């Protein structure tokens, strides 16, 4: 095998590997775009869950305060 043939073979192998690398980089770019969209959706979902939690917490606090007030009124009335 001559030096020219070996060099051509090495260049062909390099070209093949660079194409594979380019393909992997493109795939990674697409996956990162999908990940970005998924993270944005998760952020929105987390905000909605936080709002639901705060709303339920507010309702439970109000219910607890009403129960506490009615119990205090009953204790005063029985005294």
C-alpha cells in the first residue's frame, strides 16, 4: 500500500467520523430543543400546582378559622 493510498484511506475515515459527529451534534441540538420545550411545560405545570396548593390552603385556613370561632362562641355561651 502506498503512502497516497494510506493517506486517502485516512481522509475517508476522517470524513466518515466527521459526518457521524455532525449527525450526533444535530441530534443533540434537536433533543435540547425538545428538552427546552418540556422544561417550559414543567414550569407552567409547577406554577399551576402551586396556585392550586395556595388556593386549597387558603380555603382550609378559612374553614379552620370558622371552626375555631364557632368553638370559641360555644365555649363563651356555655360559661
